[in-house]
C-alpha cells in the first residue's frame, strides 16, 4: 500500500517558478495499492501560465523506479508547452510543499522551437520526399512498417514523420522510425516533441522520445535535421539540486578530543542548513555513525531529564532487565574489556581504517558515547535485550520493552524490494533501525530482525520461533554474516534444525 497526496487540479494565471510557488494546496492523502504518486507541472500559452496536477497514476507504469520526465511540445498552432512529470513510489513522496520547488530548481528547459509557426493548408505541397528509415528489431513496431535501410520515398507524401525512443532492452541504443504519411489528419498533429527521462536512483538521464511531423522541405524529417533542431535548445536535470550531492565535502567532525576525553555526544554534527544528500524515501544509505547521534539527540530532546543516550539506555533498558550493556563504559569495568584483534585484516584494510579500529581499543573510546559504534556488552546480555523486544522475560509481566503494535511498525520494511544500499552496494532491507533477516535466515521464520556489527558480531530476534540470539567476538574479520559464515553459519543452521525437530515432535 502507498500513501499519496491527491490535490485539486489547478490552472494558474501565472508561471510557476522557484521564486513564485503557490503558497497553499488543497490536498488529501489517499492510500492505494502498488501504484505511483505523481506531481506534474505544465506550462501553457507559450510559457506564461502553469497547470499543476498532484495525484495517483492509475494506469500501469512501465517503470518501477522513481523518475522525472522533462521536455516540451510544440503544437500545430505554433504555441508550445514545457512539462515536468515526477513519478515516485514511497509514502507521501509527491508532497508539493517538499518537492515542487526542488523540481523547478533542478530543471532547465531552454527552448527555441522549430521556426515554422503553423501549417497553411492552402500552401501544402502536393508531394514531398521523406526520409525513410527504421532500425527497430521488430519492424512491425515502426508504423507503418519500413525497411531497415536509409533512403527517400518519391511516392506522393503529404507529411514526413520521425519517431525516436530508447530501446527498452538497451538504454544506450536509440530506435528510429521514419516514414511518410498521406492521412489528412496529419496536418492536425504537426508538432515537435522532445522528452528526457531522469532516473533518480541511478542519477542518469536518457532521451525518452522525440516525435517530429513536418512538410516544409524534402527530407525535413531526416536525423540530421532533427539533430540540428536539438542543438537550438537545452533540456537538463540537475540531480544534485534535487537529491543533494553525493558528497557534500567538508563534513563537520563527528567527535573531538578534549582534556576530559572524547565528548559525550554530538548534538549538532551537521550544520543547521545542511540539506539531505537525497530526498527521504528515494534511496537508502547505511549510516554507520550518524544514525546513533541522530537517535541520541532525539532522546535528549524528548526525555524530561535530558539524559544522554548512554544514560537513558542504562536506566531505562539495561538495568531494568538486568543486563550488562554500556554506551559509555564506567571506568571501573575497563579491565574486563576484551581488545579487538586485527591480525586477520591487517593485510586487507588500509592504514586509515586500521587506525580507526585501533582507536576502539583505547579506554577513552570505551568511556565515550558513540551510540552507533561503541556499545560494550556480552552475548548473554545482548540476547536478553533482544528477547525483551519480543516478549516478557523471567516470567515478569512488565519486562517487555516493545508492545506488539510498536514492534510490528518497527520491523516493517522501509526499503524497496531488492533496493541497493548506496553506501554498501548490497541489498539490505531495513525497518525502523533494525535490519530485517527473513531472507538471510529463512529458517527462523518471518519478521526476524536485528543487526550485525563490524568484525563479525550479530544479534537478532525471531518472533515466529520465540528465539533471540547473539554472537560477539574480538577477533575482527570481514566475512559477510550469512548462513554460510565460517564462524557462525554452522551454529545458526544447527539451531534452525533443532527448532524444526522440536516443531515436528
């Protein structure tokens, strides 16, 4: 199901620009099954007025990724219109207050349409030669079907037509269909259309289609003539302006060394004016460190006692269920910490990465609060915490941390099927902070969730099996944590077999 904005269609007597965006929109939010949300902007009257449509796409879509279409159409009357069509597939992604200005800022359509303003029927030539060509693999797709050759046609033609689009099986290939027409209706559709598609996930633009109908001179529909026309205008889309740059550079430091050690938390590690690297909902990128500080700052702001994330977890989670889990290790427990052993990765990681991981063997790092990266615990405590997420423990009715409806929300995927993480370059389904393991560990049933840690650790809960599991280590390696992992794969498979045996008995 998808939540989309649906707004009252509006025709504006002014041109909508980045500096002149409507201040109000009459919209409702509707829930639909598996369709696209849409926000479309058209200019009319030669670019002096605008139409705005914000709704749901009811017709089947040929693409299952978010994209933007931009381009222009010149009509037989000589008038032209430009358009921006934004189609997306995440909840509320077509919110005009969020995306409208960005779309306008990101799109450039500078046009100088073909010089012919209209077609005068009284001056039509009785016969015109047309450029005839088709490189369609299936010639019947070129209407009317034509030979795979380049030539001209000397039979009586009233109009010449060329249609160009991208081969759906090879996005680097343009398919061309050129032919002549004698239909009297052709005069009504004399036009030049040029559209480009901009795929947001891949940040790549392609020609979507060109359509040209003419009768000005012999062979006016030739590819050379069309290319010459295209050189007179510009259609561009700036992905960085719309989604944010891939790398913004000069990031603030995540932490700093002070006389009293590593600072406890970083409340504002991004400048207030920092824009997201991409529009929320359009991509996923693993935040190895920043996620923890965002969560920590959220806790600090809503907690009446204004506790740090380490203090909050200690007092609200770890202590009540009698576990040893610390973000910010008390100094008296330092001698119990097992140091990371990096021998297996010294020939793999570069010196900078090795320096970072060696940093985690220092006492001041253990005592700091780096909420996404320096939790210190043992396997028993970690498994106990995950057990408390799915049910009561020790027969204590008040020991469950998450109620079923909250757990259901937290373990519902926020990522698209098979979506590639832009940082890790793998498919990694996530809920609200939890990695979802139903595909990775199918033997533990649906809704399995948890998280792995750098070097080989993992913890998860399997509600369908009433199971929680944790594995922690100090010998660091880079092997993916799957059912084939040499250290824990056999353990997980054996547990799965035991659960199946118990179920069958």
